[in-house]
C-alpha cells in the first residue's frame, strides 16, 4: 500500500499554506486604506478649521497665523441670528428650503417617467435623447442669465421664490433623467410585465413597483438635486431681492466695504451648510447604494 505525499515548497519568509503574493496584497490593501484616511482628513481639515474659527472672536480670527488656543465664544452665531440688531436669517433659510424641496420633488415627478421611457421601455435613438438632455448642462449659466432676467421682468416674477423653483427644476432635470435612467435599467422587466398582466396601469407601476426597487437611486438623485438647488447663487443673486432672498445670497451680505468679518462668515457658512450635511448623513446608506447601483453584478 503506497501513500502519496504532497510536499509544499515555501519561499523564504513565508509560512506553509500561504500564497507568495498574499503578503503583497495585504500590504497593498493597507496602503490603500491609509491613503483613503489621509484623503478624508485632508478634505475634512477646511471644515474643521471653519468650525473652530466660527467659535473665535473677530480679533482672534483675524490674527495671522490664527491662534488655536484662543478663547471660544458664540458671538459669531449671535450676530448671524440677528441678536446684535442685524437682519434675521430665517426668511432666507425658509426660502432656500422651499426652493430646494419643491424643485427636487418636481424633478423626481418628471424624471421618473422620462427615465422609465428611456430604460425599461426604450424609445428609438434613446442614447441621442440622453445626450440632448446632458448637452443642456453645457451652456454656461451666464449665457442665459440676461434672457431669463428679461423674461422675469416682463412677467413680473422678479423677487419671486416660485421663479427659482422653476429654474432649479429645469437645471436639475437633465442630470436627474440621466442618473435615473441608469438606475431604472437595473429593474427586472419581468416584474413590470407581471404587474401589467395583473391589470396595473403606468402610474401604479411607477409608484408601487419601480419606485420601491429603485429607491436607492431615487434617494441619490434627490439628494444631489437638493444640494445643487441649495447651493445655487448666481440666479438667486440676480433674480431676487428681499422677499425671495435665499441663504447663499444672505451669506454674501456679510462681505461689506467695511471689511470681512471672518468669524461671523464662518458661523453663517456652518449654519447654512448644516441642512445639506444632515440630509447627506441621513441618506448616506441610500446614497452609497444608489451611486454604486449596477457597479457590481
């Protein structure tokens, strides 16, 4: 009776049962993890610096180089919220919320049927349609600013929040259709056909079949549209005055001919950024799923 003995040859410095290249893969993964942490810290440093500066007095914030050991105060936030006799930021924050939320809802209502037609029920030359949608984003905003201003003036819609809702919807709709098309292309057609056999109409299919499956993609699209609308400045600066002034326009009011109030600007920037940061943190799981949808089969 003979026994076959398999000898495992190992290279110097390796243990039996391990592949020679496994150590290099482990080192490569550790290096990528370290690089990701360094990149994250690099991107977080300006936010941390802005937060720290917002708790300093104007004299300490204006020192060069800034003092890390300076005493902390809430004067910048008190001045931002109008406790020192300045303008209240609440109307501007409410205007930004209305414009961003309303335009995002309109974008979703329009983008979902359009993406359905281009992905699940594709039309002829649907790639040309998508390119046409995306080509509208190639026009500089400044090039269309004067016609839009004249239109708003002739229709008496200057300083009107609903004009911004219409503009933000038209600006975000192309990118939303483009994103939703890639998300809805992952929806199984068999499920939609089964719903049609059961007698479901298109609105029911979109609301009860397609939307729950593509919820991560819808969340990612809505968050991006909300961020674009909240951060928009040029249209809001030119087309609004006092009634429909948004938060970014209110923020630019702290830069006056008397100088730059650094601590107050940092406090205002942090407060105005909180809704976007909160929305991103609340929907981070859906955002990651939506942006990676279809990347891994």
